[in-house]
C-alpha cells in the first residue's frame, strides 16, 4: 500500500493498481502553507474518491475530479445528494449508510459512523481575530458546503489495515474493535485539538499514526497547528505507537506493519 499526503486531509492511496483519493481538497489558495506540489488538474487517474463529510476543505474538488477521472465517489448519503446537485451522475455515486463493508478490487473498505468536532469559543475567537472582515469573503464557501453526515474508513489489504478520519470526533463504541496498523488522524478545528486528536489515537491504539490537516490550508480560515504537544501526548500514552509527521507530496509505503519513505 502506497500513500501520499496531498495537504489538508487529502491522501492518494495506491493498492496494486487501484487508486483512491481520500478527501481530495487540492484547490489551495496561493498563501496556503506548505505549498502543495499538485492541483486538482494534475490528477490524471483515480478509481475511487472517498469522502468523510461535506465541508469544502474535503469535498470541494470531488465533483470535478470525478468528471476528470471517471472515479466513483463513496460518501455519506446526504453528501452524495449535494454532489448530485453539483452535476455528478448517479452511476458515479455510492451513498453510504455508515455500516457497510465494501470490496474495491484489491482491498476491503469498512465504513464507520463518526462525528464532526465542534469548534470551541476560543478557536472561533482566534479565527475572527486572525481573519477579521476577510472572513466574509469566504462565507458562501463555508455555508455552501455543510458537513452533513460524517464517517470514517478502515481500509484493509490482506493483513495491513489503515484507518482514515476526516474529523477527530468519534463514537467510542464504534471504534473499539478497529485496532488499525496505521491511523490517519486530523489535527485542526479546536483550540484543544492536539488533546482531542491524541484521545482518538489512544482509542485506536495503532502501531503507526500520521497526523494530517494540521497545515495552514486556507488562510485566514485555517492556522498551522504545532504538532509538538500531540506527539508528546501520544508518546506518553502509547509508548509503542510511532508518529510519522508527513511531508506534502512525499510517497510512503505501508506494508506488513511497517511504514517507510519510498526511495529511502
């Protein structure tokens, strides 16, 4: 299994010859940091697009990527309704109820009901202070892409399992038995997000964890999150779990429980 972080919560996953895009938001503004190596127009091929929820920084590029590549979109049912209204044909949509296990050629996908985090007052105030009146420029983008339902995914290739969350809230009863080898966990959206994300990692107890969504992907709506407290808390609570800080565009290989940089 090969994976590449594309910035925000977006990942490109390749299993044998099957290409998946997870929450592929690639239309980053020029002042986003770090600079992502590709735009949506650079994606030439994809078989499936998996969406965790409908916010713009997860679903904005899904319709045109589906049109460009012919990929089928798997997403919560209400998110599929929104995409249908944006011109995605029914045959390219797979509405999910949140309890399915789906076979996708070279891997199995288990759908996990989840929840979206709520922004706390401190985070909202910091965003307002940081952005001021500039936030009004993006109000239609924010309101036009509601979260709707939220789900997570467990991808399984033989004995290797990868769990992807697009938002860090969760129902503990739904993830008790997951125990993925690798967890992709978002770190954005609350003033205490490093603690919230570490709680999720503690529940999952993976061998490896890759934090994502911590970048300044859409100023002034976003901010770069210092991962130092997150890494320290994960290491304190789960000494056997290894944290890998991703680099945008860097290819990783996850195979037989081991994570490595391609070409190293």
